[in-house]
C-alpha cells in the first residue's frame, strides 16, 4: 500500500483532492523553533505584548491560552538568561581599594566585567555626592564592579584639581574617564545624570538615553517663556 506520508507528486494530488489525509508533520528542527519563536515574538509585539517585560508567571498564563509550545521555548530561554544574570550579579556594593589592590581589582577584574572606579577625597562636596550616587547605582547594577579609592592613596601625588575622577574599565582596558568638576558639568550632579554618563560609556544598561540635564534645562526655558 502507498505510504500516505511519502512525499510524492501522486500523494500531493491525492491530498489536494482530500482522498488521503495531510502529511504528518516532520520532526521540527532547532532552526524552525527559532523561526517560530521569532514569529511569535513579532506577533505578540504587534498585539501590544512585550514578552521581554513579562515575568515567568505572565508567560505561564500566555501558555495556557495559545502558542504553548513556542512560549515554553521562550520561557526556557528567559530562565537561562536569568540564571546567567544571577551568576554575573556578584557585586552590589562599592568596594574600597588601595594602590596595592589596583591591578588585581581593576586590570584583572575578569572577562566581561565592567569596573567603575571613583578617585575622591574627603571634604570635597562633589566627591561625597558621587559616592552616594555610586552606592545606589551599585545596588541597581550588581553585575558592575563599583570601586572607590582616596586619590593619593591610589595614585601618589594625584592632583586635587582632577577630583572627582571616574575611570571606566572593561576587561581591564580603560574605556572612559571623567576628571575634574568641569567634566561633571556642575556641583549638583544628579544620580540620573551619572547613570546616563555611565550608560554612554557602556558600563550600565540604562533606560536613560538622553542627558537629564538637557531635559531640565529645556523645561526651565519653557517655564520661563510661559511666565513671559
């Protein structure tokens, strides 16, 4: 007897006439799963569902309604991403280092590790403010290694005119530096502004894409023009 699942022209004709049932689906490949997953994500995005912002419970609810197999693949992908993020989230506070620690803590921090180092001195208000901002940002971005060091303890004879100073490293290489009050723009630097600067350097994955100081300035000008 002719195999109805055999891929022949004759069977295609019989299927078109409804004489034999449709061919059973072959085993789905990994590439097909990825393609279906991308299609599902695209469709859900069109429907106003941002899968990247859903937690695992939300994904479970979607699985109960439709696209169960594809959403299960996506759920497993999210779990793997979360596990990886947890493995990298090993900092969460601002460490204090000396010159002896520099090479080990900064230059040899490790693969895929961002390091933000603040050189400061007691009694300089902007340094104190930045240390406070960094404490909060270290908690927000535990995958980033935040460090601080008294300037002359870390680098002998480091000039006070260059304070505050922030060095941004990735895998031991210097990527960005801010040195002196002018680089930080003003004395009332906000945490969002500092986060924006670090985001521009690549150290943190921030949602702040525009300099908050510009937004504040634009709002101020708008308010003044309305008063006129």
